[in-house]
C-alpha cells in the first residue's frame, strides 16, 4: 500500500525557530556544497546535478529535508558508464568555447557577430543541460529530451537562462559563492520542471 506524499508545511510547528522556507533554503545550500564536491572529478558532473535536482524535487514534494546520505544514494544510483561519458562533454565544450573566444579576440572578420552568437550558444547549451538534469526516468539526463523540453517551454527556458546569467554574474562578482551555486541552479531546474507537473524526486 502506497502512501500519498505529505504536503509541504506552510507554517511553523510549536518550538520551531525557522519556518519551512528557511529549511528549503538550507537544503539548497547543502545540496550546492555536496554537488560541488561531487563535481570535482569533472566526469561526475551530470550525475551530481541530476542527484541534486532529484533530492530537491523530493524535498519540495514531501517536505522532508535533504540529507547527505540521501544525496549520496541518489548519486550512486545515477553513476554509470553512460553518465560518466556524458561528463566528458562539459570540459570539451569549455575547451572549444575558450579556443573560439581566443580567436574572436583577434582581428578576425565577423568577430562582432560571432561573439554574441557564441555567448548565446553557450547559454542555450547550459539551459538544455539543466533541463536534462531535472528529467525523470526514463528520460533522465537525456540531452535530446532536454532540448525538446527547452523548445516546448520557452518561458521556462528563459527562467533558466536568467538563473544561469545570475550565477555567472555571482561568479564574476563574488567568487567565494562558487561552491554554493550548483544548489540554486539545480533548484531552478527543479522548479521549472515542476511548472509542467514533473518533479525530479517523484520517480
């Protein structure tokens, strides 16, 4: 017999110092730190972000706080040869973008047009990647499905693009926040997925 998920609490319990909103904020920060640590091997980044989205999705769905053990179990379940191979794509993309940016800084014809195009392409890839991390089974971490969702829901994609731009601004202005930023990005992906009735922690 399955039990319906408990609705999130909207008020404090007796003796509770902070409300559920603060608990969710703490979960986002904890998940951000855990995801940063899990991304250190680089190739584990897709699985780490997917685990973050799944944990935050479940927290939103049930009101249960995120724990280190729950995140570690999600991460172990997502690590596979396929996800590790996908983890090679971000560093390869970073090398290509860096090389192209270096070329565009030169006096090449069309640099004025290509520089914004390269920035938009990078932003679009980041949005599709975040979309893919918040997908539920059987489409989890599917770049094709992430692209389809991004095109089908332009408003959600614009919200994610704003989250990515804000994260980039914080990286530039306050580098000390870098270890925490994966949490808000994963939460943004989870919230956008929830808009269409799909929360990454439900499967």
